C-alpha cells in the first residue's frame, strides 16, 4: 500500500465510495506532481537569482572601476590643459626674450 492509499484509507475508511476515493487519489497525485514541478522551478529560479545577483555585484564593481578611471582621465585632461597653457606662456616669454636680444646692442 503506497502513501496515498494509506492516507486515503486512514482518513476516509468506508465513508466514501470507491469512485470518490479513486478520484481523490488522482487529485492528490496531481497535486503532488504539481508541487514537485513548482519545487523544481523554484530551485531553478533560485539559481538564476543567485547568478543575477553575482552579475549585479560584478557590474557594480565594474561601474565603480570605470567611475574611478573616468575621474582619473578628467584629472589628466585638466593637467594637460594646464600644461598647454604653461607651454603657451613659456613660448610667449621666449619669443619676447628673443625680440629683446635682437634689439640689444653689445657694442
């Protein structure tokens, strides 16, 4: 006698007709199968959620890394701009000094 038969005979002994008991057995069997399928699907979904969580954490780390690199790039661009300005000023000063040297008479 399997579990369902034991359950049915224990709960309903002779109060239910045989067709009713058979229908109940089919219904319980169907419910158990649906439960197993839902349990399997839940397990698959749990694995998917864990995978997506790991991917999300990885994406967050990558986003932070990119943010840091963009900040560094911005700093380097600012430094380059400042260097360009410095070079321009130095060129102007050198040109001015060369003009003064040309007009300077040593004799």
